[in-house]
């Protein structure tokens, strides 16, 4: 098991990933509200790539169903 200092070293990277993830979600929430879920899901996966973060298919599906 890693010690606390290892976790502390990872915090900046984790924060950056969360920021990128939030940017992708916000972008698609703004541009795709009300559209069919499959379209929203594909747009979200593409936005994740543009923002440099991998969004799991299951997460994209859940978000797509929420945004429509």
C-alpha cells in the first residue's frame, strides 16, 4: 500500500483530470440538451477525447440519458 505522500503527489493530476472531465460534460450539456441519447453519448465521448480524458461508455450512456 502506498503511503500518504504518494497520494498527495497524485492530487494535482487527479484535479486536472476532473477539470477536463467537467469541461467535456459542460460542453455537451450546453450543446446537446434535448437531443437523442445516442447522439449525446457519441458527442460526449468525442468531447472527452478533445479534452484529453477518457470517459467510460457506461458513464457516457448515463450522462446521455440525463441530458436528453
